[in-house]
DNA sequence: AAACACATCAACCGCCCGTGC
DNA sequence: AGCACGGGCGGTTGATGTGTT
């Protein structure tokens, strides 16, 4: 359709974000919030698409994000939710405080999916592979949407803040989901709690996902008393300010981004500044 | 020690949905 | 009621790091 692109792509920078760009973006959002993403890059002095800014913020710069690999609990929760919701990553992410849809999607594609396949479980239908009718061609198999999850769209999470993952939730009866303990190698003692435990309720981003995986404000930063989206500039939790500071960076960063010893490739699980996409975030910004 | 292959993550693209005019 | 715009979502690709040969 003849829609205009989200931004005029002339002169728009693409590719990995630099620390400088991050700082500009964060600085701007701190001061002004984001009225509309389209103008954010202009006002912030960035040669980026507004969409790109939103993505960067949502997936990386948001102060309430957890970093590192998903815990067993989180992984289990993802599998469970995926069985119900299908590839509604934003919905799934809404149940995992501090996680983004992108992150979960990646984790699914790289870890969980393989794990399920190895176990003989179809990652799409969550059925045993041998029983899946069209299991012949893996590629095709995954191209068609799984029948089960689709109608569960309006399947709202419990409003009491707790996650009810057990079979008391409607919809499971026809979903021969694999058991959580079959997936994860380390069966937890108390499988009831949703992953990121210390985060109380998930102020799930309304039914439509809202501003991408809204998470409990109580996560990571105790000071983040307000939800991130639409928050007043002055109400940003302090970790955000780290972007402009040098000294306190290390200590607070540990708190903010508990590193879980990245399991290999990419930059995952590393200190975001050490493995900084822009080629290393030298806090002594003399290199810029 | 070097090269190759594999794994992982960040970012981009296009489409859809909701809202405002 | 219809149109346009902005935001959000899901899928896909590219870049980078790690492990193996």
C-alpha cells in the first residue's frame, strides 16, 4: 500500500548503535520523554529512524531490562506461554518482567526451539513430532500457524498479578503441552513462581501489548515507581542516569544487569559496555 | 596458529492495528 | 464513515563471538 515510510530514509543511519547515540537518545528521553517517536531522533539530534529509536530503547536502553540468559523458570514460562499464545512474543514478554519480546523471540529460536526438537517435540504445535501430521518437512511444518494457540489471543493473564500457569487455566485440555520439567534440565524446587520472582505484578501492557512488554516497576530498580512507558521525564529510575556518569557505573550496573555468564556467541550475557555493540563503551569518553 | 563452522544477539523491514482528524 | 498517521508486532537478516578442526 502506498504508505509513507516511517521516516524518510535519506540520511538515516543504520546498523549498530554507538554509545554516543545511546547517550543522546537516553538523554533526550530523560528530559522530554517521547511524545511521538517520529520526532524523537530529530529532536535528539540523531540520524536514526524513529522506529529504530523505539526499538533501541525498548530492547536495550530501558532501565528495567534484565540482561543475560533466561533462567530456568523464565524458560519454562516462555514454553508454557508459547503453547497457549503461539508467537505472540510481546504477550509472552509481558509476563516476563525485564524481558523484551525480541529477547524472548531470540531465545526461543536459538535455545528452546532446538531443545524441544531434540526432545522430539514440535516447537510449533508442542506436540510430539512423530504425531505431527506434516512433520515431514520441518520448514513447511513451521510455516503454517499452529492451530492451538491462535484463539487464545484474549486469554488474559490473571489479574491478581500472579501467573497461573497450571492446568487450571482454560485451553490446556487440548494442548498436550510438554511438562516443564521435561524441558529444563534442572527441575526447580518451587516451580510456581514466575521467573523474575522479585518483580511483583506484571502490569501487563494492556491486552494489545501496549508499549511493548511493560514490566513491573519494581524490577531491577526499586526506584522505578512508575511504568516506563509514558513516564514523566523526571521520574526515570536512577539507573538511567548511569549513562551519563562514570564513577558509579560499575557498581550499579551489576545491579541493573545481572550478568549470567554468557553462554557463548554474540554479545549476550556480557557486560553491556564491555561487549558494547559500538565496539566497546569506554566510559572515559575521550575516545569519542 | 589459522581457518572454518556454528551459535547468538542486535537491529531492520514490512505489515497490521488502533486512534485521531 | 473514511482516511491518514503513528506505534507496535513478528519475521528475518547481518554482524560478531566462540568453539572445533
